C-alpha cells in the first residue's frame, strides 16, 4: 500500500477502479446497496430471512460407517448409539454443537463484510492461500455432487419399508425421485420440507417424554427413566474408542449449517439476515439434535435387536425403533415418510451447496493484479468457464444441470458392485467438512490480523463473532482433534482386533485426506508457472486484500468517503442493533433465537 493511497489513518482505497456509489447514510432500507464486486456472473439477491434459516436447517446429515455416508439424522444416529452409547452421543453432539456455533459466528462476521459468491471458499483463498482454497472448494463441491445420487439411492431403500414395494426394481423409483428433485428446484418448496422436519422433531420430543414416563398404554416397559444408562447396558460403550467414533459422527451430522454463508451473495440484506439466521439456526439445530438424541438414549437400548434387522435402512432408525418399542401402530409408517422427505430435502441441499461453490470457483478466481485497471480481466478462474454461466434471472443454470446429471449415478446402485463404487466415491470427500470448518476459523483469524495491520478497529466491523478470535482458535483446535480422532478410528475401527490396521478400511475412512492434498499440490504446481503470486505457502498478513468485495456502506465508512459524524452514527447504530437492554432484553433475544 503506497502513501498516495491513504487519506487518513483509517482511509485506504483499493487499487482497482470501481465507483463507490452513494455514501452510507446510516439507515437500513431493507436491501443492501451491494458489494463492490464485478456484476459479471452475479447471482440473484432474492433470499429473505426465512429462506436463509431454512437453507441452513436443511442440514446434510452424515455418519461414518466403513467409509459410507448415512441417509440422515433419523437413521445415521443409530450407528453412533451402537458404537458409543447414549452418553457418548450426548457429549459428542454437545461438544461439536459448540464448535459449530463458533464456526457460524466467524462465518457470519466474514459474510456480512464480504457477501461474495462462494463465500467461505473465497475467504480461504483470500486469507490463507489460493491453492488451499482451490483444494477445499473442489473437495466440498465434489462431496455434494457424489452425495446426491447416494441420497436418491437411500430414498429408494426407504421406500422399501412399506409392504408391497419389495421386488420392484429401484429404477422405478429413481426416475420419479429425480423428477421430484427438479420440481423442488423449480417451485422452491424447500421451506415446506424444512417445516415438516421441524414439526416431526418437535412431535417426537413430546412423544419421547411420554414414552419415557410410561404414558403409552401399549408399552409394557412402564416407566423407563434412565435404566438404559446403567447395567447391564451402560452410558458408554467401547470406552474412549467408542467415544472417538461418535465424536466424528457428530461432526458430520451438522454438515450443511454453513450453507447460510454460501447464500450470502443471494441475500437482499446480508447485514441483517446472515447474523440472524446464523444465531437462530445454530440454536434450533442444537435443540432438535441434542434433545431428540437424549430422549432416544433414554427410550432405546443401544443393543436393541431392532437395530440389526434386515429390510429397508429406515427400519434401523432409532426414531422408528423408539415408536415400535412403545407398541404404537401406524406412527412408524408415518415417521418413515418423514425420513423420506428429509432425504429429499438433503438432496435439494446437495444441489445448492455444489452449484454455488462450482460457480464461484469458475467465475471469481482469486488472483487480482494490483496494477490492473480492469477488475474482471485480472481474474483467473479455478474451474471450467462454462460453470461460471449465470442466466438473466441470476441462476447458475449450467452447474445446476451438472449436479442433476450426477444424480443419475444413482443407477449405479442397480449393479451388483454398486455399493462398493459408491463407498469409494464418497470416501473422496468424507472428511471435507473438517477441512472446511477448520479453514473458516483460520480465515477469520487471518482476517482479524490483517484488519488490525491495516489500522482498523473492531468498532468498524458491523457484526463481530460473539467469542471473538479466540473462539475461532478453539474451533480450529476441535476440527484438528476430529481429524486425529478419525485417523485413529480408521486405523483401529471399533470391533475385533482382526480389523485393525486394514489398508482398505483405512482408505475408505480417510481417503479424503490424500485427496485434498492432491488437489492442493495440483493447483500449487499449476499456479507455480501460471500465477507466480500463488507460489508462497500462505499469504502474508501485509499482503492480504481486505477491501475487494466489501459492501459499499462498509468501505465508505473506512475510506473517508463519509464525514466522521456519519461514521460514528453508523457505528453506533450497528452497536444498538445487537445491544440487549436489561434482563428482559436478554430473555427476548434468547426466545427470538429459538422461536
């Protein structure tokens, strides 16, 4: 940064030429004036608060079981109870839920400041290293691409729960499910799907309490209490080994919460909606997860024979088993329909996550020549140019079509070896969420360092993470521990010692590690010749660009384009928006975050 680029201690101007627009007047008109980015390949900005919350509520639930990925919370949590026990599941989800909260706070701070296409992928490129951003971005996109056909296959399996569906070829279900997914994309009913899941979770909470208290006449067990936490069952299963397995499973189970950050570029008012959605979604998910899983641990023994029965995968759902153990008729079939809806909801999230990431990688790139006078000419895309296409309505049509075509891979499961093929496809990105969440935390840490190095104060940040930069350090540490725990479980899986140190099992569980390293080295080698600026292992603090893509109102405040009085008025307004007024204010905020 040269001296002629400064007009004051906190007034710095980016080196590219872009009109600032009107200075921010300190008032919220409901729609942001927009970020200072090229409008080429710009997505629409029609998402409102309810869309933001439900996008993140459509969480992609994963589990680790021989490298395979489960169909959902309602089914996948069953393996966690069997390997770790109810106490391990409860503790694991609480710890990881805290990590998710810290990650979402860091992501919200960055997304409010930079509501750009690709969100956290672009933050990793900007604040850590472009090569690492390329690796994390494509692994994240591939994870959604490969999970979509698996979810469709899982939906076929769930349909077999109902009598009369046996013997019907899965091809008869795959085609209508793909058509249904396209309909969801066209008509946008994701909000309705999410509401149905929320109603099911709340309904099960009430039912779980009634079952535990012995309020179901058909349940011969009577009052249950915490009997399944004591001998001969026990709260912990397989000791520390089992806990490590649950810890990893819990981390995967929250995958999808970060979609709020991806939606930032399509949000009408990111400064208002992103923090609100981030706080509400985290608390809601924590309640729906932790309370429901706690009740499952009370009402269902971890060694129930119903877990291992054959047939449809949803027959092993701890939610369905809890209802069946209580002797309730019809309701298990209804809950199976809820599980099917959840799988389709996840499939819809697959499309959103992969398409936005691929479009951003192809359109935005990261290399910006400080001497360039044309912002768009300075971009070096990280994907095929065709993936950057956005139609006149702001929709990334090309990548949506690519994602839906990947859904046709569900037909692979019709082959005798289809399951093995899916296992290896999904293993390529099974650990991607650890790299993404850890990198988001590290991006936040690096952003704060660069912000301070450029002479700015925390008061100039419109939304600040609740736990500050130390929360991001803790989030990064937990993600590193998750990777270590998964490495341990991959080498020594739960079970007899004969399964220890098995190469096939290890790579099924940990192939994503070598894969992201290969992506990183591939781009690093390519950029070594094509983009010399990408050669360093990381971006030095003094070289981090904190201005490109910043919202107009934010840049106007820190660049001296508005008077000091206007600047102070705007900062005061930001602070008043989040200030709790007395004890009642804290109560209202807590209730608002949940309901």
